[in-house]
């Protein structure tokens, strides 16, 4: 796939076909992603690939915790306190993901169904949890994690797979550790749901918004 087309064409996928991804395919994607840049080539990332029974247990746990209203206890703060402009965009996304599925604002059951789907990684057959060492206090490694996450998403897209980065899968690290062998010295930053996209699903098709360049680029001649 041509690179510009891949960057522009990748989008978050929120419904997947009920079809596993082969270990070879996942390995290929990670083989590509490991060439991501990082500060001083430190490569501070650790990736945990959840599939099969482990992923099933994860989904059950994350749904249970979320529906019980368990307080978020993520390894990185998820304060959700955004500057106004970002809050507006966040709100717009929230509206469009519901309206694309025909869920009205006052349809509490519909919203809960969608939310349940999100915390169960949209039932993807694979969830990659991206982690960093707890004893690494360099904040820049968060950037490195972001870069490898994007590489994974693009390499997956190149293979016809869909992904969705999901903070919603990193809210309960202590519970995750009871299910998946992720040691306590690793901070769980974000999950990447991956699978074959169900392209007919409205939520995988709605028109996405981006700010125009003049809203965030300053040319300093
Ligand atoms: C760090 C991070 C966390 C995210 N967490 C979630 C999430 O919990 N739930 C969700 O539906 N999408 C999540 N997303 C996906 C964003 O909503 C999505 O990337 C954004 O709306 C832009 O849309 P696009 O990926 O389709 O271009 C996350 C993205 C990032 C980068």
C-alpha cells in the first residue's frame, strides 16, 4: 500500500469480523513496527499480545469492572480534563459515534450497549497492550509508545486489518494482571484492538473530522 494512502486511509475500526488473525500475521506486523524510532534508540516498549482464552477473560473482566462503575485505576492518569477546543472535538466524536449507529442521545440502553462494546475491545480477536517500565521515569517514552502504536496500526492496515487504540482497555491494570502475565514493573499504557474490519458497519464508515492546518501550524519565516 502506498504510504500516504495508508496514513490517510487508516481509521479506527469498531467492529470486526468473527475471524482470528494468524500468529504469523501478527508477528509480521510487529516485525515491521519494531523499526519505529525512539529516544536514543532506547526502544522502551513492551508489548503483550492477548488472544484466545486470555483475551476472553480480559473482556469479561473489563466489562464487569466498567459496568460496576469501578473507579479507574490506570497506570497513567486519565483525568479527562481537556482544554476547551479539545473538549469540543471530544464531544463531537462522542456524538458522531452514537448518531452513526442511530443511537439517540436519550437512548440510555443504546449508549450502554455501545459502551459495553468498547470495553470489550469491540470484540476484536486480538488486543495488544503497550507497556513501559515503571522504573523508567523519562516522560518522552510516552511519545515512543505512541510512535510504535501508530506503526502497528499502519502495518496492520497495510495487511487489510483494522485497529482501534483503546485507553478503555487500560483502566484496570491490577485486574488485568490477574488474567494476563504482565508484571507489576510494567505500566500498561494503552491497548490496540486488532482484527479484520467489518466494513459494512456504519461506525467504521462515518466521516471523520480533522482541524485545518491553519488551526495548529504556525509558519515562522
Ligand atoms: C491514546 C488513544 C486512546 C484512545 N482510546 C480510545 C477509546 O478508549 N475508545 C475509542 O473508541 N477510541 C479510542 N481512541 C481512538 C480515537 O478516538 C481515534 O483515534 C480518533 O477519534 C481519530 O479517529 P480515527 O482513528 O478514526 O482517525 C484512542 C486513540 C488514542 C490515540
